[in-house]
């Protein structure tokens, strides 16, 4: 089995680890006895800080489950998950919610925004909930980066699908989370709008040093990442650095073929 | 058939979401059926009672006014004993026996405690006859055999722990009868609370009727084979068809008794049905909201049905079929609950002394039929608009993205109509305050109330926008972003918020209106008392309003420390004005000291002269109506005596509540025309203490009256307190009945929130994912609930106070001159509705908090 723990635990950046999040022997199983289904089978993984990581794999491979567990949205059956030095698998709902609010950003595939709030209100919502004032200069920069300055007062229903996802990206960035998780953030977009959103994500990694983890099944989307992890049957089976879309596609075909023959 | 099938499946699939609507239908139907069953059962009970207590034929004296049950001189009309022998001679008579029957009595035990019912059921004293054996049996001891013996009914004996040998005192007009219990008789049918004592015949005649050898009735039983009607004819023949006697067969007597009981039952029945109607009205809002939300949630599904070929009509019908199912389920449960409610009500009546037997429980076939029809019809009517909206869903909806359909905007046309109605209603209310005739004023009031109510319902969505924003500034902003989210949620569907609030508004508007009228009543009366009552004490039977027996009057008359004690009574008479017009009036006869007890303004003449010999006073309305001047002579034909010619010595102002329109004369004047034994007893007595001896006199009066517990001695403070209590009690009963409507409205708030939470599952998931804590989420839902409740309360209380004020202005014509807004009550209700909001959010907030974040996000929206 290929292990995804490839980065040394301590980097040189002011005492903070070079690993933003890590999973150790994470097991996630549903049901018991004969109906037991293992979604994650003792997974070890490190997510490098300041990198764009894509998680790929066929349906049912456990890629979404892995992301949900890393993000503190789902509980694990056994094993440990750390966000920086915090073991989130030990946290109760209250602390976990706080952690999501203050240290994690989310972009979902669809329905990212509250229909009752306008764009800027949606962007600042996590900070509002926390009772923190957003950093005005940073907010300005984020808004300009995602190109939404003109539409801040619009309600989600008045925005296109691509614009809605860009608002979601802006929301994820605005709170300066340690890590942003994307669950097929471009899954509902056409290729142009999707490319736009992915470029923003890439840019935020390159220019702002943001850490991003994205689940996708689209090789083109994965090609924007620094590193691609392949999941199959609840285990990490391969990884690839600085991929191109074609490489990703090839690798996928390979797994698919193997899946079919075995 | 397929429409039916999809409807049934939809209904079952959404049974949770229908549950609260079903409860609303259930409650309203239960209230209607409960009322019907309860009143039917009361009727059955009384039917049975009256049927067994009436003999085949009853002969009684015919009195001038036909009402001999509460004679104002305390002695029932009677017929000579010789008539009994005459009646006995008639063909077909098996037995004719003379009976003595009086309800003008009070029975107390040795500790001067009243043995009578506190619920208005009568205390009855009489002689023991064979006819009584049809409804009672002597279960211990024996019937009274002399003036020192008395028999009491078993229910009363049980309630007051009486046993043979205990002393009972029967207070009647002709004096007190103290006797020891010789026997206890049990009813063999249900006795709904009357206390009954039996005396031996001679004692009953002497003490209850004031003369030996007289009876109040002759109870005639027929020989076998002789019908009641035949017997009545035969008896009439031997009495030569004398006009002095009234003959009734058993059926006629039962009917007559029922009629006197029936009007009371009818009033109760229609009042309760009225409140059930209000609950139905409130329930409609709940049902409309439920179906609107179900249709909205199912837009895609309906779009699909349309896309694959369902017609509008089919979609429309499928929603209505669901409504029918809801109506049936709610009503069937409601009918069952109604019977339970009636039984509960009967038990509750038992606790306050009105015994009803569940053996008499009467469920007419019409009761479930009415309940079912009402429940189904109301539900279907309420679901009609949402059903039509469902029919209008385009097949394209199937293809569109999921999510909450476009937030309902309140249309301008609707707002226009609503404003127009409200304005018209407001104008009518204003006209009410300006009206100078009660009849036209009350018409304006009714129109005004109706139009403003409908107007407010129609502009509810518009008002929701304005009021919720205003409330948010005051209340929600304190809670930061969570408050803002709550505000936005409350505002996102103004139509829904409007309807939910309106449901609460209806009940609270009535509460506010009645509390304004009630407290204005107390304030007006208090002001009037302060202004015009000079008496320190009033003695009266304030619970049943019966006159004061002479021996009780005597007991308080010469109490130490009293400056005077005024006798005050009302003598019935036909009064003919100089213009020849005769009115069935009465004249207030009192001691001249009454002028100090209740100060009246004489517009002309001198009131003290009205107490002179053969003089009287009249009110200015009467004087105006008949053009009467000082010095005119009125012909006063006393019903119980001779005709007098009395000179008008004063005209008093009718601008008052106490003795409005009263004509006064001296008691001695009245007494010179009415024989002493037919002179009415005192209706009340007024006392004034000597300077500085108020306390002593008060204590002395109380102890003097201790032997007669039905009469209350009150000073002015007691009297005001009593007045306040009485109004308060009445209001509490009405509030209690309105509670039903308010409960249904609160269910409506719960319903709206619960369905909103379901509708917003994905949003909730999203918010939780990006860091909204459970507490914040629950608080957000609670705040939304509070703001909806406060919105309804604000509208309701505002509307109600408007109605109440208009009603007071109208009632000012009847002397209700002081407007008092009971701010403590209003503010308490307002604060309580915030609590109600919190309460309504309990379950929805809890369920929202428990949602699994991942499932919520993934939910099909």
C-alpha cells in the first residue's frame, strides 16, 4: 500500500508544522456484522500546508468520507485526525463547531449560500456567527480577487451558478481558515465557470498561501492541484504531484480498468 | 383512481407534517361535539328529572304574572285545601294530594352554613307526598312527623356530612323553622344539584305559605286506563273550568319546566359554539399554511406529474383529496375527543356541586354528523387556495433547480384591498364613537370590528414586513447576526408569517377588547359609586339576587353604631301617564333616608318631597317620553294591591348607572296600597354609620347577619372589590374559552416553524457546517418564533384595544363613561406572547439542533 505520509512533520516556518492536517489509521465503517461497510480502511494521510490537494477516486471509494472526516463534519470509527496540533477526533460537537467556524472553510457542490443573505453577508457569515469583525483590507482583497465587487448586494437568486460558487470561495477565504475543503466545488458548473473558480483556488494557494483540499472526479479540476490522492475501496492507492489533466485521466483509466478486471 | 392513490400516499408520507393541522381540526371539532354532547346530556338529565317529578296532572293557582317560583313577597301563590277534595271527586282520579313547594327558602346547618348549591341550582322546601316517591326513596329514618322534624335529600346530606339528629334551620318568609333531621331520602334519578328539604305538611303550610290549609299545587294521579289528557278534562269539569287554576298534564308540566331551563342551556350552548367557531377560524390559518408549504415543497413533484400528463384539475383535486383525508382523520378523532371533553366537563361540574351522571350521556346521531361535516368542510375550504396554486404549477417546475420556490411576495392588489377594508372598518369604528343611538352605534361597531379584522388579515403579509422589521430593531438586533438571520427568516415569506400571526391576532384581539370593556366597566362603576353612593354599607343577596326575608332585615335594623338603615324594594305596577299611555313598570319604594344613601340629581322639583305622602319621582327619560311636569298625577296600579294616584314631586336625571330610570316613592306610600303580606321583601338595605363608628357598625352588622349566610354585608370597599371580582370572573371564563383559539394559534406557530425547519434543512446543514453552533441555531429558531408571536400579539392587542375603545364610547350611552385601558393586562399578554413564542419553538428548535450536518446538506431540497 502506498502511504501518503511523505512530508516531514516539522517544517521550518516559525514553529508551525508544514502539515496542515493529518489522519492516522482512520477507520470509518457503517453498520455491523454482515451489513458492515468499510468506507475508510485505516487511512494515513498528511495534508501539506500551502498546497492544493485533490482527492480522486471512483464513486464509493470513500473520497467524500475522507474529506468529511478531515473537515470535522463526520465522525470516525477509530483512528486520529489532527488539524495542526489539535486532535479533532476527540472534540465534542461544541468545540468541533467552533473549530469549523474559526479554522476551516467550506465550498460545497451546490447550495452554498443562504438565500436570505446577500453576497457580502454570506461572505462574512462565519465571522458574524463568531462575533468577529472581518479584516476590511483582507476582505476587500478577497472580494476583488474573486471579482465580485459589483455584486456584493445581490441575493443568491440574482447570481449565476458560477457567481454563487465564487461567493462561496470568497466566504471560505475571507475568514483566513487554516484549511479550505471543497466538495466537488465545480461539479455543478459548466467548464468555463468551473475553470474560473478553479483558477481562484489555485491563485489563493499561490498568492495567499492558502491550504486547500478538494474532492473531485473531474481530471481537469484535479490538474489544478499540486498533488492528487487516489482512493479506492477506502484506501489511498496512489498519489501524483503536479499532475496534468491527461496524466490524471490516464491514471484514472488504469484504475477503472483494474477495477473492472479484478 | 390514481389521483386517489397518489393523494393517499402523499397524505401518509406527510403525516407528520399534517399532524398539527389534524390537531387543530380535532380541537375545534371536539369543542363543538363536546358542547353538543354536554348540553344534550343536561337536557336528558332534566327531562328525566322533570318527567318523574311531575304527576299525571298538576293543578296550581294562576298568578297574574305567571311567575310564582320567586315570589317577591317570599310566599308562593296558593290555593285553598278544599279544592283538593273537589279535584278528588273528578272521574278517573286515583289520588289527589295537596303539595307545598317553595324555592324562596334557605337552609342552614347549626353553624349557619348554607346547605344550598353554589352553582345556581335551587334550594327547595316542601311537604313529603306520595308523588315524591316516584323520584325518591327514604333511605334512612322517616319522613317528618311534626314541626320539629325535617327530612333532607341524600346528596346534600353527603356533601355537608349531615346525619339523622342534626339540626337544620329553614329560613323562609314567614320565619325560621328549626328542626332535627328525621330522615334522609335519596333520588332515584340524577339530581343536578338542588338541595331539598321536607317538612311536615302543617309546618310547611304555616311557615312557607304563611297560612294553614293552603297548598301550592294539587298533584293528581290517574286511575289505570285514564289518559293524562282525559284526566285533565275531568278535573277541569269539577273545577267548572275556573280561570283561577292552571291545569297541566305531565307532558305539559315537563315541557314548561324544560322551557325555563332550556333558555339557560341554549345561551350556554351558543356561547360555547361561538368560541368553537373562533377556534375553527384560527384553525383555517393553520391549515392554509400547512397546505401552502406542502405544495411549495412538492413543486418539483407536481411539475413532474404535470409533465407526464396530469391535468391541472387532477393536481388540484389530489390536494383537495388530501384535505378531505385530513378533515376526516381530524374530525373522527375530534368527535371522540368531544365525548371525552363532555364527560370531563360533567366531572368538573360535579366538583363545583352540579351532579351529572355519565349514565345519562347523550350522543345524538347529529353530533358526530355535525362534527364530521364541519371538520371536513372547513379543512377543504382552507385547502382550496393552496390547491389552486398547486394546479397552477407549470410542468417546467420539474426541470428547475430545487430549493425554496420564489419567496411569496405580497401583491399590491391584495395590499390595496386590505388597506381599503381596514380604512372602511376604521371609519365604522370612528362612527361608532360618534353615534348617539345605541342601535345604530352597535351596527357600526359590528361592521367596524368585522371589516378591520378582515382588513388586518388581508394586509397581514404587508404588516408582517413592517412590524417584523420594527420589532427586530427593538428585540432581535440585541442578538447580533443570529437575530438578523431570524429576522430574515421571518420576513422571507410574509404571507406565511402574516397568516401565522393573524391566527394569534384573532384570539388576542378579543382578549384585549374584552379586557378594555371589563376594566372600563369597573372604572365607570367605581367612579359612579364614589360620586353618588353615600351609604357606608349595603346588605343584599349578591349571588342569587333574592330579596331579604323580614327576620334577616329585622336582625340588622337596630345594630349599634348605625345612624340609619334604609329599607329598599321594588314594587311591580302598571303606571299610566296623564297622556293615557300605560307602561308595565315598577316603582322603587324606600325609606326617605335612601336619598342620602344614593344621591340622585333632581332636574326639577325636590326629591325629598317625592317621599311625602302620595308622591313620587320619575326619571327624565320617562318624563320626556310622556311630557310629564312636576305636579302631574300618575295612576299607579300595584299588581299586588290597589291602584294609587301619585303626584310627581321630582324629576331625576337618568345620567347614572345606579337606579337608572327608577321612580321613587316612600315605602309607607306603597304600603298603604299593598297589603302587608303581599308587600315585596327588601331587595337590599343601605346603612349609614354614626360619625366615627364605621368599624363598630360594620362588625356589628356582620355578626348580626351571621345567622343568614346568603346575605352579604359589604362596605364600599367590599362592594367595589366584589364588583371587580365579578367582572374579573366573567372575563376569566371568557379568556378560558378563548384559550382554545389561542392554543390553536400557538399550534399554528409551532406548525409554521416545524415546516420551515424541514423546508430549510439544507440551509441549516450549511450553517452548521460553516460554524453555527447548536445553541445559535436553536436561538435563531426561537427568535423567529418570538418575533412571529409578538407580531401577532401587537396586531391583536392593537386591534382589540381599538375595538374596546369604540365599544366603550358606544356603551357610554348606557353609562359606561370611563375608558380605562388595562395596561398591566395588555403588557402582560404582550410579554406572555413572547413566552408563547419561545414555547412554540421548543420542539422545532430541538429537532433542528439534532439534525445531522452531512445529511442535512445532502437533503433533497
